[in-house]
C-alpha cells in the first residue's frame, strides 16, 4: 500500500475547471467583438423621419415636425436612437 494520497480526482477536476475557464474566455471574446447575435438595424424611411416631432433647446422652446427642416432647402438628417 502506498502512503501517498490519490490525486487523480483532484487533477481531473482541475482540468475541467481550466477547460471551462478557457471556453468562457473564448466565448466572451467572440461575443464582445462581433455582432453575430445582434439584430440588424432598419433604415428609417422618409415618411417616418418627416413625422418626428422635434424640440428646440434654449430659453423659448418650440416644437415642430422634422419635415419643416427640408421644406424650403435640402437637409442632411441623421437619426440616432438612444437606449433607455
């Protein structure tokens, strides 16, 4: 009989924990740096942009429809949706 303890179970457990950590790290890197599981953005139509109500900033706030911006002149519009 040997007086040394059997480390086989301990070693197998350490390999399992190590492989799990490596797998979690690789999965985290892939998900953080790609857009594989994110929904694709939709393009805003002109009708949708015209109907958006805008507010001015400053002392006298004024509300108007976005279509008024390009009634007389052309305009470049960028629509950004803030989360929250």
